[in-house]
C-alpha cells in the first residue's frame, strides 16, 4: 500500500500497482465503482469531508463521493490537465496546474468557487486549505510571493486586513 486517505465516513487506499480500493460509507467516497475503470496509475489521493480526488500519473484528476463536497468535477474536468498539486477544504478542492493557473470545484462556501479572485490567480506555486467542519478557505502563494485567499471569510478566506504583511513572505 502506498497511501490511505479518509473522508468523514470512508477511506481510499492506493495499492502498489497504482490502483485504488475504497471502503466505508458509500456516499462519502466508499463506493468508487462508477470511476474504478479510471483509477489506474494513481499517484495521490486527497479528501474533503465527503469526497475523494485521485491524481493520476498523466496529470488528470478523478473524483467521486458527495457532489457538494467536490465529488463531481464534471464542470471543470476539461481544465484538469497537467495537475501538479491538489489541496482541500472540508467541502472543496483546488488544483494547481503546470502553467501556474488554478482550478477549484466543490461547495462555494468552502472555497469551491474562486471566481472573485480568478484574475489574481496567475503563476500559482502552492495552495493550502483550511479544514473546518463548518467553513473553509484556500490561500494561494504566487510566484511573486504574494498571497491570494478566498472562501469563508470567517475561516481565513479574507486576508485584506493583513495584505501588506503578506507581501513579505
């Protein structure tokens, strides 16, 4: 086994051959049968509270689990190519692509909608998410070392009060 990742009610394990086995509550990602044929050459699995995302060797991402927690990535699937990093909050995913752009999906209350800061999300080097049961947000570090945040303002999604300090990372 290479990795185990858990949601609020299920687990996914990457086996030595790059395949994935899941168990637990079906709706929280314990049932991957709908995407099992795609789960080959899996490099990493990330989890929200109710969904899982598998990063494949070809740079694509496969998701399953609770739709509102990022289990349905169909709206952004065409953008999920050359994925370098995937991070999560309790209900959303954020993927950094090789060209420095960022793709988000899942519950907008947990950072799944980055449209308000889309113009700022260029040359992203790293993204991190908060993981709270009632809220979540993301912070992206850009190539110029500035930080862009979005999501629930009560959980770090609004960094406007300290934006000047963040310029000195």
